[in-house]
């Protein structure tokens, strides 16, 4: 047996082939545990994308894997100071649908296919919807997306282009998340929401980012900055490094810097108070929409993983996020959405505050592309636009 599904509440293990989504005994969430701790790299050359880490993915056969060539995104050095301080990024905007969400979607939709699902359901007002829809299209599965009814059109066009049926619900994102599971079970579809509460497999896709960072950097960074919304992604990053440690590949895992927007920071609040993740009461609108979850479903798990990495949490203002977005695009050629650049904003702030020490190496994961939120770049565009008459002299005069 390659892997088991383990319930942390009642400490029971179930065979991987059971295809369970929740503990049948106590209904808690399940986690995937591999019987062999060794990680094989490059074992599966004939398959693109994250399935090159097949030994650490929850599949026993290669028959139903669906890939769009996700992962293998660039790790780039942005800045190196004389005192040894280094700033790196991992550019997840390069994934097939423009965000890291392709990693979890790749695994959850492949799993649904393997288990013979009629289709897949996802509740999302952000990037999980297009990712799941794209993999469903490639895997010849139907897909249904549940979104709150006030979601702007721009946020569902991409998913609908991949063929998803978009259902606008008269409720908020938490209502959609709760509906997804029930609807899925009634029609033989599988729930591909990117939260461990609903799907224990998807986190396995996200964790491959740790394996890539290990392979791409000769020396692991001291810190990795991660934007956190629901908490699944941060947990995945740490899980990946813990598996590398268990497999004897590394001695120490990087410290994680969890980053949220001040306007919606339930996780940062829990970190600095009693460690209990509660619904965020002072919620205000933020440009970092895709990480603005007032109640993070995987917050408890993420907090445990953050502590295990000896990490830290930080909140950033709207101005700091916007500054990070513009710095990445205009100085480094990376177009990020505000949520995707929040990690960079948090890292910059942590360096200024001395949380990250001079001489340390840090890497920010840029989780999503700015092409989907192109309107945030409108502000400030005016200094770059020149009206000019149709002759050479006039153009030369104006561009100098
Ligand atoms: C989903 C998402 C995140 C956060 O992931 P969680 O698992 O919800 O914490 C961060 N950045 C982007 C761009 C996302 O789409």
C-alpha cells in the first residue's frame, strides 16, 4: 500500500484505495500519509507537470492523471545585498490558469476521475474555480462552480470559458462551500474545493511547490513568505518540507511568514492572541480579494504548521500591497494580482521590522497573475500615456 488516509481526531487510518473524503467514523478531515518516506525525483519523465513527484502523490496507478503542465515555475533572485541578504520569488503566475491553484486542482480532479465521478463541483469566488474547470475540461468531466451572486462578471468568465456551469447563489462564499458538498453527493459529482475540510487530496498537489523549491535552490531559504486565505496552501508548503525532512533530504525546514491584508486578518489575529481562529469581525474590503476569507476553514491546521516551522504572521495595509504589486511589475517584470503580491509586501515589511534579519535569505511565493486583475494597474497609468501627432519629430520631442 502506497499511502493511507489518517484521521487526526480519532487516530484511525484507512487504506488509500478507499477513496474517502472524510473520516467515516467521526466525520473529521483526513490527511494523506505515505508508507515509504523516500522521495524519488524525476521518476516520471513521460508525464509533464507535478506528476514527476508521483511517489509522493495519492495515486496508485498512472491511468487517470490529468495534467496541463502545471508546476516547474521559475525561482528567481531579485536582489542581493552586500551583507548577504537575498530576496527571491517563486513565480506561480506561470501556471496554466495563472495561479498556484492549478496544483491542487490537478490532483483533486485527477482523483475524481480515478474514482469514477460524473463530474466535479467547486465553490469559489476566486482562482480555484477556473483551475478546477480547466482540469475538468482536459479530463472530460463536467464542472459546476458555485459563487456568491454579487461576484463580478470578470471573476467567472475564465471558468465559464473552460466549460463550467456557473451557479450564482444568493449567499456568501461560506454558504457556497457548504452547498458544494451536498450537491456533489446528490449527483455523483466530487467536491474539488481547495480546502482540506472538503478534500484531503488537493493539498498534496500544492505541497509539490516545496519539492520544486528544494530542487531549484542550491540552498534552501531561511524564510518563505506565503499569502494566507483559507489556510490550505500554507499548510501544504510546510507539509512538503516536512516530507523532505522525513525522507532525509533536508535537516531543517524554512521558517514560514504568513501574510494577510489588515482588512481581513483572522489568522494573524489568532497567531498573536490565544491561537483560536475566529471569524474576523472588523472585516473591510481589500484589494487582496482572493485571500479575504473572514473565516479560514483550514486556519487551525495552518496555525499548527506555521508553529512547526517556527514561523511568524504579519498583516499588510492596502498601500503596502499596492506598492508590492507595482514594485514587482515595474522593477522585476512580474505581473501579480494583489493577493499574489501580498507575500512580497509582507516580506518587505518583515525585513524593515527586523523580523527577517540582515544576511538572511527569503523567498516570496507570488501566487497569482495580475492579468486577471488588470484594472488594479489603471491607477497611475496616466504618467505613461502620451498623446502625439503623426510625425517623427513630435514623437521624439514627447518621449524625451
Ligand atoms: C487561494 C489563494 C491563496 C491562498 O490560499 P489558501 O489555501 O486559501 O490559504 C493565495 N493567493 C492566491 C492568488 C490564491 O488564489
